[in-house]
C-alpha cells in the first residue's frame, strides 16, 4: 500500500510534468520510495523500460527523478499520433493497433481505466508514495465522462487533487474557478488546493486575487511557484521545443511534421559548444556545421514532406559538398535509397517511397511489429564516435537493411547478442539507436571535428540530475509541501 496524491491541470503545458518530477525528487530526497504515474499520455517522445516496453519520455524522466527504474505501469496507456487523426495505441508498453480519435474516445474507456487502475495498484504495492499526473485539462466537458487520466481516476482511487495553472499565460484565477465549476460536485470534494505555476514578479501583488479565489471556491492556494529560467530538462512534446543559439557548432535539426524523440536534439542544447536551429524550409537552412534528421512517427509522410519543401535537395547538396549528416531512426531510414511499405503500415496504403539516397540502405515495413529494446554500443566503425562503450535504445517499426558501405556500430542487444547496426560513409551516418547524444563523450567527439580539440562534458543524465534537485528545492520552498504530502491517501 502506498500514499497517493494527484497533480492535475487547467490546461496542457501548465507544468504538471515538471511539478510531478519535483515532488518525486523531493520525496526521494527524504528517503521515501516514490514512483510517478500517468494513466494516459499522448506523446511522440518515448523511452524503453528495462522490461522492453514503451512509455512516454516524461514518465521516464519522473522515474529518474524518483531514483527508480521506469516501468510500463507508470504510463499504461500511451497514444502516439501518426497522422490522419489517428494514433498508435500502446498498452502496457506494447503497440496494439492504430486507432482514430473518435473511436478511442467513444470505445473501451472502461476497459482502459481498469488497466490503468491495475497498474497503479502494482506500483502502490512496491512504493511508499505514488504521485499521479493528470492529462491536459481536468475539466473538458466533451471528454469528461470518458476521461481516464483525471477526475474519474482520482475518484476511484480517493486521491487528493491539486490543480495547477500557468499564470505566465494569463487567466489563471478564472481558470481555477472555471475548472471547479465544470467538474462534478462529488469530484470537487477531492480538490484540496491550487498551485500557481511560472509566476514572475512580486508575490504580494497576487494577494487580492488569491483571497478572492479562496473565498469563491473554498479551496486553498497551496503554492506560488516562480518561473524557473533556463530549465534544463527535456521537453515533453514538439509544442515546447525551440531553437537554441550561442554555440559555435550549428546543428540544423530538420523539423518535419511528425518529428519524434527529438530529445536526441535537446542533448546538444545542454552543451554550450552547440547551437540548435530547427529547420522547416530551404530558407531556414542557412550554413550549418552539421545536419541531423531525427526520428519520425510517420516516415512515409515526412520523406514526402522533405521533397515537397525541397529540403531533400538541400540536404543532398550539403552532403555532396562534404557536410556531416546524421540520421537517427526514422531520419536514418529517410537517408536510404527507398522505404518499402507493402502493407500500408506507415503510409496508410501499400507504396514504396524514394529516400534521399545518401546511404545504401532499404527500409521495409513488414508487419505491425515494433522493436523496443535497450542496447549497448560496444564498437564504433567511424572516427566521429568514441571507442568507449555507451548506451541507447531502439524504438522502430521499419527494418533498415544495408546494401553496402560499412556498419556504424556493433551493439549488444537486450538478449546479449552482438550485432552490426547502422550505416556510415565518410560524412553521412545513420543509426536506429536513440539516446547516443546523451553521452558527453559522444558530443565531445563530434565537437572535436569542428573545434579541433576535445573537452570533457557531463552526460545529459548528470545535468538532469542536478536540475531535478534544483526544481525540487524551488517547489518545496514555494508550496505548502508538508500539507500536500500529509494529505496523501492510502491506496
């Protein structure tokens, strides 16, 4: 049995994910065994758990904040948008099927809620605290009855609820009051406090608004969390990502419509030697030091988009002139000669798509099956990468096959098998392995190509670890932390 409490929001992107991570780290710092939980997440940024399942990257980060291994039970329902109002439904870490939005919100919600509750019980049997994160807004009238991630879940669990709002966007107090107006009367009883997030300025200026809101709703404001500048944590989805300037080495990151696992790019944002410029047109391409094609949830659509925008020609010309081009997962597949989709798994109908032909690779989507595993890179066959061992993970549907050139890596799979992976020419590199840029040694080896010297850098995880301690302290200092954790209910 564990104690549970919930952090819900008035909207998406109000800071729920970061606050849950902060509460998890703060509880861990006090010696508690703690785990995060989000019943349903919609994200194209995902991570592979030790048991070989797929969860949202946000819950993996929260698990890291909790100092525990990520588990599929921390995010039992994951939706990965794939286009045409459809998403891939991932249950307990495994892809089940593609489903359209209307069908998802009208069918099987009772079954999905039960799956989520079983996962929550599983976590509660192993931890002292479980911190529940809601999804989007907790009070959407059109989705309320079928919502498995917010008030219906909290009611089944008896969890005290804290509602978060991003005051930096404006309308904070109206959002608090409106949320309370919309949710059911029996659900209002669960709401124990409001948390104002991302506040800039003098807190005394909020006094009148806070008093009004507390009188109007009967609910306390239990925290005013300041806006945290230069927050060095991964973004949850592509809405949040933006370019970063300042470093001498300019990375042109191709931002196609279905970009996924763009945390591979954010690793460079943690390193002062690099600037990252997200590119969506030929005009934005400029004169970068290197080009990275990140992952894609719909490779068929995105390779056609590259051709439509003429970015394919720009990338080809850059590579032909000796420029460094790196493709990761879907980006690797696009760098090949063609992408064969005989069953219409990726594009919706059987078709073959022409790639950029910068690597002698053909990718085939044979069946509705996803490779999900953690791997170790044991050897590198390219001077750009260090000889030391580093780790990553694979999340892919397609099977890339080399027709020539040399493999990039020798990797050890989760089963302990050593296999050749990726493909490389002198200046064009492709790999299916995500997470390789988290290694400070890998980033330093890339930097050496352009700067002429190698300078040790911490891994992304080391940077995130310090940042999580920082935000945990900020949240403890600016909320009634004791009230929140003492209100937690046994489940």
